C-alpha cells in the first residue's frame, strides 16, 4: 500500500513555490522579450561596428553562467547600496539574460523576411517603422516562435538557480520537503510533474499558433 | 530621358544593362553616384527629400512575387492606404475592392496569397500599388517569372492601365507588347540609353547596329 507523509499543507507550500517560479519567469520573459525585440531589430538594421558595444554586453550575458551573474549582481547591488531585494535582483538579471538570447532569435527572424517583401512595403510609402510593425515583425514572428518558446521553457527551468539568492521557488520548496519528510523520489517525481504542468500550456500555445498560421498557407 | 504625363515608355535591353536598376533609382530604393532624377520637380536623391512621401506618388511592381503572406488579398491591398494615408477601414476596403475587381481578382478577397497563381499574385501586386492612387507606375519585368500561360492575363492588365492614361515605365522582354502599347521605346546597353524612339522607329528602322542585333535575337 502506498503511503506518504505529504500533507495538504505541504502541497500548498509547493504551490506557493510554483507561484514564485511562475512570477519570476513571467517577468523575465516579458521584459526580456521587449528588450530582445528592440535589440534584435537594431542589430538587423545597423552596422556591426555601431552595434559592437551592445553585442559585447549581450555576449557576456549569454556566456557567463547565470548562477555567477546572479551572485555577482547581488553582491554589487549591495556594495552600491541599491538595497534591492533578492526577488528584484533575480528579475533584473533574468530579464537581461533572456533579452540576450531573445535578441538573436528576433534578429534571425527579421533576417528571414525576404528583402523583396520589405522593398515592396517601403515602395508603397511605408516608413521603416510601419514596415516593421505591419509586415516584417509579423512575418519574423512566424520564424522566431519555435525558438522563443524554447527560450521561455528554458528560462522557467533556469529560475531554479535563484534559490542561491535565498528565494523559495519551486525547486527549493521541494528540497525543503525532502529534507523534512525523507521521501526524495516521490517528492521529485511530484515536482517534476508540477514543472511539466506549468510548462505545458506554453509548449502547446506554440503548437496552436503554428497550426492556425499553417491553415492560412 | 524624360517621361511626360500619360506616356507609356518601355525599356528593353539585355540582362545587366541597368534597366531594373533605373526603376529602383527612380523611387529612391537605390542610391545614385552621379546625375539627377526628378519627379514632378522633386529631386529624388536630395538628402532633404521625403522618400516615403514621394513613394506615395510612384507605384512599382517587381518581377519577384512579394505579397505579404500573413494577410489576405484584401488586407494586402488595404494595408498601405490605411497605414500610410491614414484612410478609414471602410474607405480603404472600397478602394481595394474596386482595384482588385479592375484586375480581375474581385472573387479572391479573403484568400491568402499562397493560394494564388503567379499571375494572380502579380495582378494583386498591381492592384496593391494602384490602391495608393499613384501618378506614375513602374513595372519591372513583371511577367518574366511567370509561366507562359499566365503572362497574357498580366499583360492585359497593363494594356488596360495604358488605355486609361496611366503614366507608365515598363521594363520588359515582351517585344510584341512593347510594340503595341508604348509611346516610346528605349533600348538600354551597358547602363546607357543606346537608342530611344517611337516603336515604329526602334522596331522597324533602328539607327544603331546594336539595337538591330538585340531585336533580331529577342524576337
């Protein structure tokens, strides 16, 4: 007979952790995508030379392990006397981290839009901004979506690292329960299932959108 | 070379002779290194010229299909009037439906471009350019990428436009069409106008030997 010491309160505790994970992910993906779209559009348009400083910063964000970035950011904000909570540090650093990857996804999507189509839009009298908003970005979106979904799913799992800043998110919650209840396998399976459940809608959203676009082709 | 209102000028010549480039220079898509292009008194390549505004007056249709794939045929045609001219949706729809019917696509309004044949896509591109009520239309080898059986329907549309008095510059390999429709024909070679005259002059009595040689092969 299967028996567990897990109580309803423990499940609520895990749910609270899942809530923190979702909140950080949502904030990071929102700001990261907005910034990434701006940077990606810039990089697709401007010369490599003009973009060199930005490219350098984004490369650092993509190359240095996220854990190191989080810990150093926390230390520096403390030294600078900014007084940010660990949650704010986590959101800021994860937003920047997401934007670095999103920049390349957006840039790739924009560069996939045929030049002849953009020429046609400009020839109709549209400004660069109107072409971007009405023609290029919608077309780029279709190319960039799979990569962006992958990035979002990845960021959700990367949020687990914020436990090193003392934030009690889903993974840390599960560690606390394991320490107390000594049922590591069951709790890890349960937490894995929770991660799957909160990721599932995002993965399927991508599928649904692509299905809808495919019907138009 | 100058083109007057209501004139139809066709440009013929071999590949790489600069025909298509001329058209993209006229609407400012390509920069120029020397000389001057003016449209209604506006110098195209002057730094202070508002190219977006100028392009509202000049419609251009290219050889390659460039429909906006994420929009229906109707939306493709109403996009520029709504966004560039700030037209209200129903007024833009009215104009778009008129132009699309004019080119024979009145029954394809809610279809996506990927479902259209090449000839239909080119006719849609023509309607899309016309919806902006341009004063001048430039056609860059618009039938060259089409299957032979689809060429006729597009040329018919061009003939219709010419008969209605649109000022047109057409780069084309279709000699019969050029002969029939043009007021003047320009033969390009190595980036220069080698010879220019009426269709009768160019096709029947070309002055330069290179013109005659080209026509012999092209016919």
